[in-house]
C-alpha cells in the first residue's frame, strides 16, 4: 500500500515537472507559443486580432480603415 502511494506521488511530481517544461501558450487566445510567434512574424492571423487583444500581434492598437 505504501509503495502504491509513493508511486502515485512520484507520478504526480513527474507530471508537474513535464507540464512546466512546455512553452507557455498565449494568455489571450490560447495558441501555442510557436504559433503565437508566427503571428508576431506576420505569417499567421490570431483569432483575437479583431479585438486587438493578442499580445503577440504586431498590429495591436493600430487603426485600420474598414472599406
């Protein structure tokens, strides 16, 4: 019984350490970090770009005329 509890504790610690190693996602739209960096390079559109809320979008706060 003690071995099972120790194994569960060890698995929990390994899970937390593995989760921390993944790069953080965009806090606003949830895109993974690699895709968010593509947004900053103008290679991809962010789902939040219409609201000017994406911290990775270089056009944030820029006024554009609607045609």
